[in-house]
């Protein structure tokens, strides 16, 4: 009877972790469509860079809390850390919702006053995501009993996260067909549903028995920094650049297609009468779907293809896709099935958008393969390197903001940022991913 109760508790815990996995992806992909709404509010002047500020706030906490998250995990344990992460997630979502209700129409320094509430909420949500990403993987592994089952659960959680990432911009697009005339309160119901998921998860985790897995001995001596390893230093830079690809390409694609001033979709003779927000949200959703497909393929072939070969392949393909997307732009059209409120409709898109969408396939497996290459041979320095990885997630906020600044002048030129990121990662995989510092003691 006790064993059945434990299994039941584990099942509830696993489902809760899956829900939180999904919320991490949902909240991250929420920032771009939310920014499309904010940038057209009075005082923000339609600026793409200001529209990306929520995304920047969502990723900035990784820089300040990445290493701290690992230390807190050791000090608080997995259950308390999970409660802290989920509680901050609930607070972040409620703050974002509050920006649609309070101080509406008021200004501070010429900017909408409620925009600052939203940015604070995006920052707190970023803290939550940082903590959640630190604790979810090992918690799922523990709840699954470790080994292959724990690994499968993490892969399943990542797959569910991909589904939520793909669904977020599509859902927001259905609520906001025209970002230029929308208000942030238009997605208030979506935010309240997200808050409810966090609230239920908080209650479940509070009553869930969670054991801490075994840790490395506390008296380890570290003679050097993990950055003393050349392949680790360059890999940490690589993860910063990868995050710019994951967050920047889909977000900038959506801004390009939804901009009421320059969107190629405004050419009704070519594309017909379409709702910019719906089509743009779907396009970003397809980028997320490509990431999901790529992760599934990575799961299938991950045991047969080396991380180095995989990174070479996806980086080279990424260089080709971004280059073609920039060069072809809206020179011709492709027809893809997009979800319009209640059904799929064959919709025309610029051919450049297709190649930007395919970048999701390239980015899908990069986190795992870059991590594996970066920590190869690090031994006792592995956890410290993982903390640096979490800090570098801030690239997902900084690089899209730079892209937004460039896009204010030329949208296509902004994609030179992810192009450069793909080129760097290709060079890393080809020439710099091998551990050449084998003289450093790692045990």
C-alpha cells in the first residue's frame, strides 16, 4: 500500500514537473508577442528595441542568479528550491497581469507607467525560469528513479516544453490579430491561466515528498577555474550566442511579419487579406515546432551521432538557412498550413520566412551538444561550468535586443546577428571543441 502511494505521489510530481517544463517555454516565448503589443503603446514609438525589453528582462536574471541558483540548490534542497522557483513564477505572471489593470494611461518619463510594471514582472519571471531550469531536470531524474527512466522523463519534459513554446505565439496571435491596435489587457485571460498553473503547482509541490540526490563531496579543492580550459571558455561563449539564435530568430521573424509599416503581408495582391498578428504568431509558432521536431530527432539519433558531428551539421545548416532567408526575403512566396482560430488554413508567406522558420530545426539540439562538448573532461569542474552556462543564458535577452535596434533601420540586416552566431558555433565545433588542457587535474 505504501509503495502504491509512493508511485502515485511520483506520478503527480512528474506531471507537475512536466507542467512547469511547459511553463518555462511558454513564459519565455510570451515575451516576444507581448513586446509586439507594448511597442505600439503611446510613448514607445513603435520601437522594435523597446518592444524587446521584456525579452531582455526575462533573460537578464540568468546573468545574476545563474551561479547563485546552483548554490541555493545545494543549501535549500530540491523541494524548497522548487517552491521558491514556482512562487517567484506566480509573482512574475501576476505582475505582468497587473500591468494590464493598474496605471493604465499614466506615464513616467514619457513612457507608459504600466510598462514598468510589466518589465518588473518579466524580470521576476526570468528569476523563476532560472531557478526552475536549475531544479526541474534533477527533480525529474530523482522522481523517475534515475538512469534511463530519469533521462527519458527529461526528454519527455523537453518535448512538452517544445509544444508549449510553439503554442504560445499561436495562442497570443489568436487573441491579438493586430498588435498595432491591441492593448495588453487583451491577453489578460492567458496570463491568469498561466498564474493558475503556477498556483496549483505550488500547492502540489508543498505536499510532495522529494528526496535530494547524492551530491559531490563538499570538501573538493578547485585549483583552477573551469574557464582555464580553452574548450570550456569558448563553449560558454557559444551558449551565449546560441541563446541569441533561439530567442532572436523567431521573435524578429514575428516582428517583421506583424509590423504594420513594412510587413510584406500588407501586399494584398500577393498575400491576400490576412490578419498580421495571426499569421506572424503562427510563423513564430512554426519556429518553435521545428525546435520540437529537432529535439525528437536528436533523441532518436543522439546515441549514434557524436555531439561534435551534430553541432557541425546544424551550425552549417543554420548558416545556409539564415543566409538564404536574408537574401531571398520577400522575393517570392511559399504556402504553408497555419492555424487560424479554429482550423488550419493554407497561407502564403515570404520565402525568407520559411528559411528563418527552419532555423528552429538547427537550434533545437544545440543546448545539449554545446554543453556536452564544453564539459568534456572537466571532472570536478563540471558543476561550476554548468553555473556559468546558466549565466550565459542572458544572451537570449541581449542579442534579440540588439537585433531589434538594427531592425529599426533594416529588418533583414538584423539577422546578421544569428548568422554570426551560427558561424562561430560552426568554427567552435570544427576547431576549438577538443580539450587541449589535459594537464589540469580534474579529480
